[in-house]
């Protein structure tokens, strides 16, 4: 177990978007810089969404303006359509992540668009990028294991989206358990199905710990050969449009598990815990990660 596991930090976006406290651009940029000081090299720093619906993510351009330099790092912008792609390009994002919901029920409530409409928006972005150039583009499939409105999400639903993404040449595809309903056995089966549908794509996994299965699911993904996982410092997070959806797996807890097993992440766990406590103070609540309570070992 000497492989490198890449952890994509989503705390500044997914970690903050469902919190009652709203951090300003300066604090959000500082959060990104602190995470980079912990060794993180890919961070979902901003989200180009409607500030009326997600005020926690307002002023994305101001956050990016504060994050100048550091060409060895990737600050990712979450986008939903072509107009927001243009905003993210203008803001200087190093990478884009297109969020696409696996069900119509979640897509309409979350983005005001069906699965088919979201795929059309993705095709438009791919076409613009092919014509004009632009930063790398990845895809995250939300509610890929279960939907709070439509219920169970079948393997076929996810595979259909993955095939469409592969046809468009998307090089990295993430499966997101947005409401934390997955189990390790389903994770293994879904990874195998996605690999068969898009053998050339890199796979990434995004787990929430709503029902205390997040790290078990991460372990199943790693045992299935996935080497890129999302996590949120402190375990903060959740979706404003999914009832009772709680935080992502905590970056420090995931890194601790991997380090104990002999994997390399390049992350400083003590610094991550300190950063989790710092952002917790900003939010007015303690981090939920196990390491922030118990500490590491030895």
C-alpha cells in the first residue's frame, strides 16, 4: 500500500454552502490558502451559482481575485452551464467541475433542469472549450447512489450519463453520494460498471457521511483501484437542496486512515486539524471530524 491517493479538497465549496454562517471572500480565500499550506494541491475553491439561492457562495470572483499566483495548485470552480463556464474562465479558475444530477427530481430542484437539459448544457460547454480553449473540465454526477426525491438511482441511470460524458471526451468523472446512502458493495459494483462504460476516464469519488458509511465507502473505492477522492476539512458540508444531507467525509479522517494503511497523500494531518478548528471558529460550530476530537496516533 504505497500508492499515492489524491484528495481533492471541497471544503471551501461543499463544506460552506449549507452552513448558516456566511463567510466573506477574504475568509474563504484564507481557507483555501490554509488548505494549500496543509499540502492540498486541488481545491474546489468557488461555485458559480445563483447567490439568491446559495448566498454562501456569492462573490466567487472576489475569492478568486484574492488567490493570485501559486501556479502549482489548481483552484477549481463549480459550474452548471455555459454562462457560468464563461464567468469561471474570466475569474481565472484553473479547472472546472460541471455538476450534473443523476435524476430529474434532484436536477429540477437543485438546478432547474432535467438530466437531458443538463447534458445539453455540458455539450455546449465542451463545444465552446473545443473552439476557444480553456482549463480542464471534469464532471461530477450528483445523487449517483440515491436521490432524496426520486428514491433509488439505478446503475443504468448512472451508466447512461457516463457513456454520454465519455462520448464528449470528459477525462475525469466523479460519482457523488450527495445524501450519504451508499454502501461499500454498491460502490464496488458501480465503479465496475462505470469503468466498463468509460474505460479511458479517470474516476473520482465524493462521499458524504450522513449515515456513517463514508469512510467504508472510500475504502471500497480504493480497493477497487480509484485513486482520487473528494473530502472536506472538518467534515463540514451538505447540500442546501437535499433534506437532512450532512457533511462530507472529513479530509483529516480520510488522510489518517490512508496514512495508517501506508498510502501517501502528501497532506499534513496536524495542520488539517488546526485548519478544521479555525474554520469551525469562523462558522461558530466545532468540526465533526473524529480527529478533531480524538487526535491522531501515535
